[in-house]
């Protein structure tokens, strides 16, 4: 039997129609732009995309704009000139500080029988450079408002608070912190018992020095008062002497 080649019938090849030319798409804005985009992408594979290049160029330009050359001749004139220097007067210019310590001060109100806080700040003992007298001055923090201003006179007595070992109290006959002399009772509370003892020692030392000075002043005042009383009597005696001799 002869071998025969089995061949399948081939389907007729489909007729390939040519694609529309680029000129047709260009009429509707299609083909040319696509080709340009592909060219940009191909160029971007080598040297970066056009967008990246534009951003880099803009950034470089911005850096150049920020670099403003410095000028050595810049000078700003004040709008208003102060012609006079204002000096702050504390009325402590003629005194020297011999003691200072931070504490909290309270004042006792007899009407309500209670203690009220008067202020917190540095308490100082100031000694006058001429007459040698020492006074106690305390100012509040920040505002610097005076909350105590009086001499430590010989008749004052300092006593410990029964509720604390770091607090003292005393009565003042003439405190002028509010402007007018006023009789008040105050107390101070310090950081610890050691500071409280240091304050008491300085207080008593100032009182002892003031006692001698105040005593000397009283004696001088008594002498002046006695002289003032003797002068009119001496004048009267002189007037009576001529009348007696006549």
C-alpha cells in the first residue's frame, strides 16, 4: 500500500489591510503628539525626563535668587532719640546693705484675728552711711512694691511663732510701707531653721546698734528742750534785775 501524505486544507490567509496613515490621525491631533511623547520618553532614558530637567533648572534658579549679597553699609536709624537719661530713685542710695534673706511676710489683723500674706521677696537690713541707723525693708518679687519699711527700735521685741521653728513675729509702732506711719504686727517665715536663726541674730544686732543711736538722740533732744526752756527764764530774770535796782 502506498503511503500518502495527509495534508489538511489550509485556510486562506486573511488579507491584511494597511493601517491608517499618520496623516489621518494628525487631522484629529493624534499621531504626531504620540510620537513626540515617545521621543521624550526615549530621551529621558538617557538624560532624564524633560519635567525633571525643568524642575532642576527652576530649583537652581531659586537658589541663585536666595543668595543676596551682604552689604556692610546697612544702618538703621532710630525713629525717636532719647535726649535725657532717666534715673530710678529708690531712696536707698545713702544706705548700705548689711543683711539680706528671702522670706515670706504675713500681717496680723486684729479685727478678724487672722494672718494674711503680705508678700514674698528679699528682706534686707539697710544701714545709713551718715547717721548709722538701720532699718528693715522688704519688697515683693517682680512688682518690687514695699511691704515693710521701719526702723528696728529699742522698744520692739522679736518672738518665735508657736507653730513653726522657722518663723518670727514682732510689732511695729510706725511702719511707713503704705506711706503713712502705721502700727502693725508682722511675721516672717524663712526657708529653714538655720536661716531663721541667722535672721534673728542680724535683727538683734541691728536693734542693739540702733538703741545706742536712738538713746543718744533722745539725750540730745532732752538737752535742747531744756535749753529752750531756760532761755525764756533767763530773759525774764534780766528784765527783772533793772526794776529791782531802781
